[in-house]
């Protein structure tokens, strides 16, 4: 596959947020967000379990692969699986292509699924509306490892904070409705929708660009930045909402950035991924802190959280899902995380690699 650059926005796009946001105090905002998390409700049943399930996605793959435009049509599709009673379950739905880089470059494009409450009733998909599906790019074992590695990053984010998207792994059989042939059997995953995540957390996701550093809760903003640094991801922009969502607390006074889309992260180390040419990085495996600066107390709390969760994070790579991964990839990934923990356990390295490089909040 040819190497291709994916440009990220580095210059803040400045538009004023609502007056309530601008008048909020940092302490009040943080207290409100903590209360929001404390009141979180149960996620949809689909995400209640981490156990992968085997499903068959049947659609006209030739047409789906040809839908490269921004306004791709919805195509008919079916998801089939074996129910708990052993009987087959067939769920009609619609699907369409999405994305930018993967849509252009992958053999099988990423998609958004559209479930109907009437046709999905009684199935495991009943609580889903229009979630994103992350599928393989090339029908090769290495690209399946990229899927599993990216899925692990969503799991790590959930270990660190409920202020993140849930995801569920599935083993897909991709069947072509036109030829009646199976095209591939590969792991993929479905991501919790932004509105569903916001409902779970008692807040609201706002699609407004231009959030200023002062609008963001300092603790959750620091957590966002350190997480991106841990996984070696620079493919985001908080102000431009590139691979970032803003979760507003119920009263609209507190804002937390939430990351998603990690296939260009160093932890995934995809063969097609390279850093934006604007950054002084030779490859995506090199870390560079791109978060906003925050006060030392909030940063210290966040770094302690990562230390406290280290064993739980590493355990994800030896549990049943972790065992699906190539063990060489697992060893390489944990070594990569070891380097992160070496940094956050050293005041000298914290200063050199994080606080000296953070983006000024003023």
C-alpha cells in the first residue's frame, strides 16, 4: 500500500462558545463534570459484555466499495448471528461508507450502520441507532492486528475514565449479496454513538468548533492530553474537533474533550500511518505531547491515575481479547507503554517531554 499523509489541524479555530461556558469557573466546571460522571447510567445492553460474537454482514460489497463520495447513499444490508437459544437471528439494516483516509485507501471501507427499532427488536443490536463500524482495511493478518490494537485503545480509555466511548469487538464474516460469496472473515468493532455516550453520562455532545483552552475542564483536558501522549497519537485537534468530541455537562457549564479514532497512533503502528509533515516526527512511534498546558496539581492527579491503572491496563493484553493478538505485537506494545511510564515516573522527563511541550492555554 502506498504511504499517504493525513493532514491534521494544528492552528486553533477560534469561535466563541456559549456565554454560560465563558462565565464558568474552572472549579465549578470540574465539580459539575465529576457529578455528571457520578450520575452515569447503564450503557446499552450491546456494550454490557466484552465477549466477541460472530456475525455475518451481507450487503452488495461491490456497490459499497464504489461509494467514495462524501454523500454516499444508504445501502441495504443484513446482520446475522446465532441467538442464545441457538436459533438464527437476521437483522435488516442499512449501511453507508464514511471517513476520509480509510474510505479512499482501504479495500473495505469503514461504514456507519443504520438500525431500525422495528427490525432490530429482540436482537442484541436493538439499542443501537447509527453507530460507526470499524472494519479491516486490507484483507491481511497484519491489518487485522491493527484493528485489535485500536480496539484495545478504546478499552484502555474506558479503564481510565467513563468519559469515553465504549466499543465492542465482533468477528465479521463479510458476505457479498450479489455474488453470494464470502469476501473475508475479520475482526471489527462497533463504537458507542456520541449521543448514547452523552446519555450514559448525563450530558450532551455539542458539535461546535472553536473551544478555547479556558473553556475546557482542566482535569479532563489533562487526561485527554496524557492519554493521547501515552498511545502516541497526534492526529487530533481539540479546537477544530478533529477526532475529538466535546461533552457538555447537563447545565452546559463544563466541557470535557473526548478522543476517538486511533488508527494513526504509535501504539497501533499501522504500516500506512505517518505523522503530519508539520510535526518534527520521523514516524508515528515517536511521541509528542500535543495537549494544552494545565496547572501542576491537575496534571499530577492525572499522572497518578495512569500509574494507579497501569496493572489493569497491561492486563488487557493477557485477557481473552488480548490473547487474540499476535504475541509479538503484544510484547512490542507493552514495551512502548513501558517507555511512557518511564517518562511519567521521572520529574525530569515529565518536564522535558510534557510540560515543556504543552500548548499554552492563553
